[in-house]
C-alpha cells in the first residue's frame, strides 16, 4: 500500500524497510549533540553507507547539503576524508566547528580575553542586526547582551577555529535567548518566556562545545566545508564513489527562515541565504510549485553525478509532503529525473522515524495519539552506470 501511495513501486529495484529506534540523546555522541538542529540527518544512515559503499582510495565522502554536518562527523569516525557544501552560512559554521578539534585550554584563554574587552554604545549599535521585528522576538536587555557578546567575539584575538567556536556558541543560544518557542522549528511567540541570563548560558555553551570537539584530536579529521549552492558545479577537482545528500523536503521547512536570527546574530547575510535555497512552496501551499523544487534538485543531482566515478553511488534521503489533504509525490518526481540523468535506482529504503512534527498548526489540530509520523523518509540508492 505504501509503495502504491508513494509511487516508488514502479522501479525495478530492491525495496527495504528500516526503522531507526535510537533517541536523539542516544545519537548525540562525539559532536553530534552540540546544538539542536531541526530536521537533522540521522547518523546511522551516514554510517551505514560509508561503511558499506565508500572506497577511500577513490576520493572523499561528499555531502552537497551538509545541514548540521552529520555525514562529515561520521566520516571522521570511519577515518575517511570528507568534503561538505551548503548554501546556508550557519550550516557551514556549524559543520566546521563540529569537525575541528579545539582544546579547552585555548577556549578558556579566549573567554578570559573577551572579559577584558570594553564595548562602547556606538560599537554596540553597529553590531545589532538591522531587522524591524528584532524587538518583537527579543527583549531589549537580551539584545544588548547578545550585541556585547557578538562584538567581543569580533574583537578578541584568537585563531579562526576558536573564533568559529565562539560564534557558533552564540548562534546556538539565540533561540533560547529569544521570545520564540524552543521546541518548534518555525518561529512562534511564547509570551510567557522570561529573559535569559545570556552571558552565563553562553559561557557554559562554549565550554560544552569545546569539550566535545577536543575528542576530535585523536581522530585527525580530514574535512573541508565550503559555502556553496549545489545547483552550481562543485568547486573541487576531487572525484568520489559516494555522495550522500539530504535536501530540505518540499513544503516542510525553509532553513533560512528557521535560522533567520541565528544568521543575523553571527553577521551572515540572511537575504542571500534565502536566495540560495532550493525553490519551495513552504507557507504558500501551492502544489504546482513542486516543479521548481524538482528542477532545482535535478541540477543538484547532475552536479553530484559529475564528481562520481563510474560505478559510484548517490544516496538521496528525501520525503513526500501533503498539501490540502493531497499527497505530493516529491520523491517519485525527483527519482524519475535522476534516472533520466543516467543514474540507476538500485534500492529504495523506507526509513520510519519515531516522531516528527514540523508544523505548529498540525500539532494543534491533532490529538496526542495522532501526533507523529505521517510519511516515511525515502532513501534512494542510485548507481552511476
């Protein structure tokens, strides 16, 4: 029945069902758990295909949409080199920090230097994001505290890896510091949420992240992360036999919007990040816009194919959605385009997550028994032939 509903039963390939039962806490080992990331790629997926398929003699593991850096961390654990790309500056920053070892001693030195930096009102006004809704989402005192931290991170003298960690720590507490709900991907105002002691929370987060990254030293990471729109050809001469891609799902989430204030507070260009995202129908609710999404995904797949050797593999984790009660067979449409581009679909794996809820409105409409998974994730295993 599910094969029929998804349309994926039309292909001459193997089919499999896979349930990942580990909790988020169970999968938060090494640097995976340094901050919450909505729609996170499950580490067991990356682990499985790196060990089953990847040949390190050919080239690095490649992830064209790194998101929170899951594939890169799993490549490090498997002692493989890896290259990651993403169109979102916050994802690039997060992935760099999660794959770069930094000692706690150096971090403590940087925190000490930051305490000695004085900030004038003029300097703080320069650093505060220019956003007309800023004081809707943040208390005045919180804005001032965040601005002081952001300015001190900019001025402190330290290595780039340390500055990246400090900047990520700031970005990772933005949602908690705001007046938005902590537990939902989209921004929804929580009027009862009190102001946060930003400085103390920041220091604790810095130390927590540093403790996680310090464990990377013995693994000797060989990872590169680059800001790049994967609809464009990849700026690399490397070839590989394994590309793992987990794109945003159509009409489910736009990461530039979800991470808007994280981007603004780390000094990134929010509008440029929105432009570089896959075209989508999120919040518009028009099923016909899926064609634009599929066209963008076709470009991504084409560029992935260009860096795959003959006999190489593209693992695409994607999902369907529903608009006005009608299922949108996004996975089928993307799979058909990949086949037309010369890839052979060898396996379809239905991955059943335990609980997921991207929409605040949906949680309000459903009873407790109904909240959770509606569609499985689809792992499409393509071979370049």
